[in-house]
C-alpha cells in the first residue's frame, strides 16, 4: 500500500520508528497463556460471586 504522506514526512516517520528505543524484542504471542488467564479470571470471579451470595443470602 503506498504511503499517503509526503516523501519528507514519510522519511521523518521512518527515522522515528527506526530509533533504538522503538526496536523492542518481544516474545512470540502465546494464545494458550491468554486463554488460561481469561479462564482463571472467569473462574475466580465465579467463585467470588458464589461466596458473596452465601454471605448475603445466608
């Protein structure tokens, strides 16, 4: 896709993005870890809701 910026503006953007502090090494995305975190949060909130319902309803 061609850039919609003027060439001098595109050059400034490219220089900005190529700066060392914008080159962060990241681990590959792990879908299973995300799924485990979401599942853990849902289970924890469910357990908390059950506990609070026993306190309220007795």
